[in-house]
């Protein structure tokens, strides 16, 4: 079970990083 939780947390972190980079690129473009 702990492996599944770690996998979900890893996906969540990767998703958060991807969204953060996307928003950063959009902000830079808007400036």
C-alpha cells in the first residue's frame, strides 16, 4: 500500500511542477 501512496504523491508532485512551469512560461510571455 505504501508503494501506491508514494506513486500517487510522485504523480502529484510531477503534475504540480508541470503546472508551475506552464504558468511561469505564460507569465513571462504576458510581460
